[in-house]
């Protein structure tokens, strides 16, 4: 499979390494400071650019009917526009806040736990996320996806950073060192605490998941999610 990398930072380089190990070719690398190869030769494009470049990058591939796998967070106000553009150009698009296979299973576990906890209003739910100091957005896209899974299955109506009130899910954000990503969901009562946590050990899990997703979406048309890739709808 021929892959175009839209964004060639830390994640882009990790994706390149694993893609080559899996027998794929990198035919284009498009970044703020460079433009190498030909996008038109790609079977699939993988976007891990900075948020400001995401829409332009994704549309440039979709316009050529090249399926796009997008892992950039912090640009989702434009998501519906990009999905419509994908449909208009008869291509394929999949956005995920996190491509780790383990994290996407964790998303499902989080939703199931939220449903189980809904009748037990003596528990207070909260979330914590920790990432490396280079991460640009806060809270993380993964934390927002987890929060949305909780809000959908409880009486809460919104999330907020650190703020605690009856209708809001508080998210504690930490940026420190080179932490790849840790997300914790906690239900606490006066009697006990229930906690689930996902801890990434390296960026390779994210990169591998993105490549597996690119392998899956090749030759498809439409808007997809990681639930489609993992068959866990």
C-alpha cells in the first residue's frame, strides 16, 4: 500500500517506521516545512498534522478521492464540513481521537461502566488525563471522547476542566515530561472508589492502530469510525 503522511512530526515519523516494517511504501510527506513526493500516488493518506493544517491537508487528499485516516485533535469545529466534503468527493474518511486498539476498547468499557453506574447517584465521577509537555490541546481528544461516552450515558450535560458542579464532568489535565498518555476515569463514594485506567507505554500503539485503520479503509467509500474497524458497534 502506498501511504501519504500529512504531517511529519513525532507521530508521522513513528508511523513511517512501522508502515515500512509492515511492507508499505511512503510516497509523500507533507509538512509545514517540507513537501516531499506526490500525494496523487497514495492509496491512503494518514493525517497527524498540527490542528491549523488539518482541514487543508485532509481536503487535499479527499479531492483526489484518496481515503484519509485522521488523528489530529483540536480542530473538530470543522469536522462536519470535512465529512460533507468527503461525501461530495466520493472518498472515505475516518477521524479518531486515538487510534490505539487498547484505547478504543477502553472507550467501549467506559460507556458500559457509565451505564452500570447511572442508577447509583451516591458516586461522583471524575477524570484525569496526563500527557507530554509537547501536546498542543487540552484536554486531550481521547479525554473528550471518554467524557462524551460518560455524558451520553448519565445525567451529566457537559465536561469542564477541573470545575465541579452537579451537571459537569470535571477533567483534570496534566502536562509533564514525555508521558505518551494516561487516562483515568473514577467513580468515588464515601464507601469506595471504582477506577478504570489506560496507560500508553509508547507512541507505537497509536501509530500501529493508524496503519491498521489505513489498511482497512483502503478502497472503501464513506464516513467511518474505529468501531467499524474493530467491529464493536
